[in-house]
C-alpha cells in the first residue's frame, strides 16, 4: 500500500516560504494570500508532527528538521518539474505517426515530406499508408488523413480542402494536330477509368453529354495509377483536385477543359479530440492545411483564364 503523501500545495507553500524566509513573499510568488501560505504550512506541521519554522520577532526561521525536510521536498519538486518538461517536449516533438491512404501518400504527401522535415527538425514523422480506417484506441497512430464526408463521431476533424473532379492528360497528348475544341472531343482519346467505366459516363452526363461511348480505355483500381497513366500519355483521366494538384502545378498534367464537378467527399485530417491540441499534432495539421491552401492558389492561377462549370455532383 502506498504511504500517504502530504498535500502538494502544502509542500509548495513550505518550499517557497523556506526559500524566501517569508510567508508574505511566498504568497506573492504563489499568487495566494499570506494567510493561505501560513495555513498550509501549519497544516503540514500538524500532519507531520514536526515544527518546520520558528517565528521570532516577525522573522521566519527554518528549524533543523525543517531544513532536512526542505532538501527532500526540493529534490522531489525538481524531479516533478524535470519530468513535466520532458513530457511536454515529447508532446511537441518526437515521433509523430500518420496514417493515410496509399493514393494520398503517393500523389500528395510524399513529394512534400522534405519541406516538413526541414522546417520541423524535432518531429520524427512516420507515415503508414493503408486502406483501412485506423482505430486510434488500439493502434499507435497520432493523426490520420481520411477521404469521406467528415462524419466521424468522437474525432476532431478538419477539412483539407474542397474538391472537384475534372479531366486531365499529359501535355504531350495534345501536341501536334490533336486539338480539342469541345468536351466531346475527349472521346477521340483513350479514357482511363477508375474501378469501372461508369466514372466517365457519370462525369460526361454531369457536364451535359449523354449517351457517350466510354467503353474504350483501361480500367485501373487505384486513383494514383490512373493519374500516373495519364502522365505517361496513355489517355485522358478523371482526377480529384487533391490528388492531381502536384502534377498540375509542376506541368506533368494539364486540364484540357475547365468543366468540372464539385465533389461532396474530400480529404479530412482526423485525430482523437483528447490529443487534438498537442503541439506536434497541431503543427502537422497546420502544415497540411497550409500546403493545401497553397495548392489551391497555384491551381487558381493556372486556370484563371477558364471558368469552371457550376454543375455539381458527387
């Protein structure tokens, strides 16, 4: 059975009073009244059955027993202070484990990790790319980036950015005589599909083109593969804002037309509410949001001469 410990407030009052040799100055340091310090010390003396101070001619003199006990108390308080500081440092630095999808990791996050590492040398970032939604109660993960509608009860959520779905292709695909005058001209190129050929049919319907023949072109099962195939000039693909941003900004992809569909689902930064304000988590979340905002500004500059469609879809 753990022995009974004196009140921490009483120990702090005793240590401050001994250091200042004054209840009044100890009270000023602790932001309490002189009477409160005196009461705490008297209660400690009563609990210990030992006189810690002598009061002589309005002076406070520590007794021999008090001096011996002061060494013990100071050592204990110093250890608590050091341990607390180490804990706070661990919260603001150290290992930060992030879970995200393989697509987001490959097409958005990996390209930028060097910038984060350079700016935040005290954070040891670990990225786990997985298709399943992490269970924060069972897995050692600090933060995740999820794709969805943001409805995850019990978690702190921050939307990375709004997203649109639009056509993209390699600049070299449009070189020479293969000019595009209108959206329907896309059908003259191979269409790269994600999961099924319904994606292109739905998008074309959303921008006003019905009964289009979209039965040509490969079907791939990862969005990152679709984008990479487009970069390699294998055809025209549909891409979400977040996953296509890096390649659009760096000229590996272009948007042949401004038409787009707004998406209801996007990427969200999520973590347990209890840890949302830890310094290292807040630092990484703020960096993600700043990078996404920077992307949108650059993309807006690229498409400033084109007016996106106002039609919407999922």
